[in-house]
C-alpha cells in the first residue's frame, strides 16, 4: 500500500516538474528564444508526426505538417495562453489545424483535377467551320518558316508549348514568342478580311 502511494506521489511530483518546465518553456518561447522552439520540437515533434501520419496516411505530408506546426507555433507564440491549457495541448491543437489544412488542400486538388479532367474529356460540340479552317491554313502559310512549323504543331497536332519546344529543340520562350506574334498577326489579318467587302 505504501509503495502505491509512493509511486503516485512520485508521478505527481514528476507532473508538477513538467508543468513548471512547460511554464518556463512557454515564457522563453514568448520572449522569442529560438532554443525554446528547438526544445518544443524535440519534445513534441514525434507526437505531431504520429498524429499526421495516422490522419493523412502519407509520410511526406506528415513531415510537412510537422514542420508547419512548429513554424506556426513560433509565428503565433504570442497567442499561447497558459490559463487556457498546457503548452503541449496548444501544440497539438496547432497540429490538428495543420492536418485539417492538409486534408482541405487534398480536397481542393482533387476537385481541380476532376474539373480539368471533365473539361478535357468533354466532347467538342462546336462544328468545325471549313471556311474558317481554310482561311487560317492560308494565313499560316504566310508566316515565316519557323512560325509556320510552331503554329502547325500547336493547331493541328494539338501539342503544348513545352512539347513543341522539345520536338523542335527550340527554347520554350522562343516557341511562346512565335505563337504570340503569329496569333496577333493572324487576328489582324482575319479582322481585316472581315471588314473587306
């Protein structure tokens, strides 16, 4: 019976020392002591990482969440209020918010990917105007040879700027310049053709 009381008393003393240590650590953190952040990281980073891995199921994301948690703790150190809870509880609260942010970011990325895929897979409903296609083909023939090649790959082969640059071994900036200048020239000619009687 005495052993149980001694063990309980020892546990109470240990918790009291941790609380005092946390109070000193919180004071150092509030004063902007970077070693306080290091101590916090050493003390709670495993817990934060474990929570993140369990929730997200991804080790790299969990590492990122852990990093963000302690950056947030540092930048918002003035917000810690000892009367509202322990320093460890405050860190875990920040971690939970960073984990929620990671889930929201995943959801946004999934929604964006879904929207892009549905747009890419949507059937083209506009009928091709043969006359416009012939006019554009004729106007492309009036461009200089490099611009012609770039525009044909962009319009007829539906290649991206990067794919065109790779295929032609041409700098990406040059490809973009050719396309931009050619589109301006084509628009000017087509507008002039529409105005002509």
